[in-house]
């Protein structure tokens, strides 16, 4: 006896086991693609009618039914069942219930293999636009903070040791640059996969006289996939997106790590708003940077999504294999996680207060202007390696005598090199050290303000 419950059940003599239905079903997670599946189906029906594969009145009937199904799903009036297998079959079942045999004509010249690739591309195209919006909002917030904190000097670190004084604004714009690269990668990824897959069918195309150009125009795809086998096998774009999402999360995680450290008593550089921190269940004095910590933790989750995708794809034979059903959960998770983390981080950083006095005091320590002394000597024609050694001996002297660079007299400096002049005291001031780096990319106020103006001009904001 044939399996009447499955549209593909003509050759089968036994119904699908309930355990198999449960094991193979993807409807519980791919149902979120319903609007894209319906959008693609309407485009397909329109093309079928224009090519005479279905009658125009049948295409109208199918389209109206699909629009009503979309509305009913939006309103929660349709219940999905495991027996539907996936979102494609669920919508087709409902379509046939509403239109009879006419609904059964919609699947001509397509397969679930090219249908799912279409749905995912439409979904990801939309979600990348959403992620770009929240990324741009974060970048705008960073520019605002950079402008408001333009006078704040902080210690810059290498190897987690105090290195040289920098503007807090320069630090903030460093993350702007990271997120700018992320926006470029997202846009590049979208441009690369913005290609119509529908028409590839199962793997070889179709003998029916379809018009892929028409479908591409309807769905706003600028290009059409040139190889049907590659089309249904390709998940490069998912891997590329999740990789880009991983980089975004890595950048957020590094930012959060600094904020976590800076919010501690040992640093005291920032005060994260109470609205974005939590308390301890046992220690009443605690104020924990849990939002920042969770973003840092969720980064590992997105890395896991990337590893899952890459492992899933590495040994698949051509072309479509059911393994590819497993690509959607890590994709959905990466989309949701990066979007949520960007949104909450933007909120948090907008209400974070920077302790400029504490930062300035910290920047004053650790001999952070030692390099400026070395460069002072270079300007007096002392070879850099020699000036480096001279300053190293000065630092050693300070450590032995428990003095800072600004506590040394001119005579002290001249003990190590006779060419020091009285102006050395100016060179070791934080403001002088910072603002002397006025070249493109430097931390000087003029350079940082110049970069802010470039950013604002490019974005059309002031």
C-alpha cells in the first residue's frame, strides 16, 4: 500500500515510522523560514504562469492562497506537524488543502533542494541587513563617545603592561575600525551569495521551459547561479557568514574583556551602569559585569556554530545530501546571537562612564613616556639603539631610587647624556607625548579629530 501521507510516497509500500518522522523532521526549526518560502513560491508561480506551465488563473489562485497562508501563520492560526517534515511540505500541504489539485502544480520545475537554498539566501540577505543596522548603530555610538572623550588620556598597553599614553578616543576608534571591517565583510558576503538558485531543481535543472531571469528579477537577485550541481551543494555562503559573525563576536569579546578589567577596583577606569550589571546572591557589595561576561561567553558559542558548519561540509559528496538539513540551526544561532550581542553591547556602552582622572593617573605611571625621551634623543641625531640604551639606564636609575621620570632634574638626565636640555621636562608630559603623534593613524588629538571628521563625512553625519 502506498504512503498517502507523503507527497513523495508513491513508490513506498509502508508508511513512515513515527520514530523516523521525529528523527528526520526539521519543521521545528526551519519554520522560521516560512515568509521566505512563500515569497519564493509566489515568484515561482508567477514565472510558471508566464511560461504557460500553469494557467494564469491557476497562478492567481495559488498566489492568493499563499498570501492567506502567510497571514494565518503570522497570526498563529496554523499549527505545524512533525509529519510535515519541513516548512516546504507544511506550506504545500496547506496550499493543497485550500486550492485542491491546483496547489499540486506549484512544485513543477523545482525541488526542495533548490527551494531550501533559496529560502536560506533570502533569509540571510534580510538578516545581514539587520545586523548591518545594529553594527552601524554601535559605530555611531563609538564616534559620539570618541568626540566627548577627546581630552581623556589613558595608558595604552602591550603584553598587558603599561606602554605609552594614548587618547581614550583613539582606543574607541580602534574598535570602530574593527567593526568597519566587519561591515565590509558582511556586505561582501551578501554580494557573493546574492544569486538566484531557483531553477537548479534537484541537481540537474529541469526540462520544463522556465525563465530564471524573470524569477531573479521578481526576487531582486542581480545574478543567476550558473551551475545547477554547485547550486544545490553550495553552503559556502553560510560558512562565510558564520565566520564573519565569529569575527564580530571576537571583536565584541575583546572589548568586553577590557571593560571587565577596567570596571574592577584595581583599574577603576569605567563604571558600567547598574542597568547592565548584576549582584551577588551572597556578597551584598558585589556589582558584576555579567552582560559583558555573557557576550564574552557567547563568542565561544558562535565559534562552535562555525566549527559545526565546517565539519558538516568537509566530507559531503556532490550534490545535495540530507546532512545539509543540519546547517540551519547553527546558522540561526549565529544570526540571533550576534544580533542580540551587538544590540545589548550598544546599549551598555552608551551608559558606561569613563573615569578620566583615574585613567590620567594610571597613564602617568609605568614610565609611559620613556619612548618619547628616546625619540627626543633621535632628534638630536643620537642613533636610536644608543638612545634606547640611554633611556633604559635612566629607567633603571628611577627604579633603584624610587623616582618617576618627571621627578628627575636636568642634572640627573645629563648624567646619562650631556645633550639633554631643559626642554626634556616638556617632552615627558602626557599631553605633549600624546599630541606629538599627529601623523595619520597616530593618537594625537589632531589626528584623532581628523579621523572622526573623515568618518562623519563618509557617513553623512556630524
